[in-house]
């Protein structure tokens, strides 16, 4: 019974985000010394067998700032460069030529 009481005390806050085929869970938990940390869980159902596959990371308060900076920087990069990426791979109505030799590739 002691483990159950401790488990109940740990859970402080939970936010569920459905995003397409994935669900994300942002959970705030408490350590025994009442320090908060975050678990981020990605859950996705496997089509082959219907089993939910979960990936989880733990984020501790001393890392919040650095994590937030890195995450924001990464999202900003994608937002700034997404148009370039979409244009590069944009489908056209013209047939695509297939390279026949190594000399046909341009980098």
C-alpha cells in the first residue's frame, strides 16, 4: 500500500495533446523531496498488432531553461526554412528526369 500512496503523491499535473496519429502526455511529477520534474511521453498505436508504443523522456527543473531554448530554436529554424524545403520538394506537372550516370547528379 505504501507504493500506491507514493504513486498518488507523485502525480501533480497532466496535459494530454492529440496530434494526428500520436498522443503526447506532459506530466508534472513530484520527487520525495517535493521537487517537480516533467515527463513527456509520445504514444502511437502500431498498425500491425494494435499495441501502443511509448517513448518517454524525463526533464528536470535544472534543465528547463536549456531545453526550452533548444526546443524554441529548433522550432524557429523549421519555421524559417520550411518554405525553402517545401519549394525544393514541390511536385510539378512536368515529368521528373531520372539521372542515368553519376555525372547527371548535381550537388
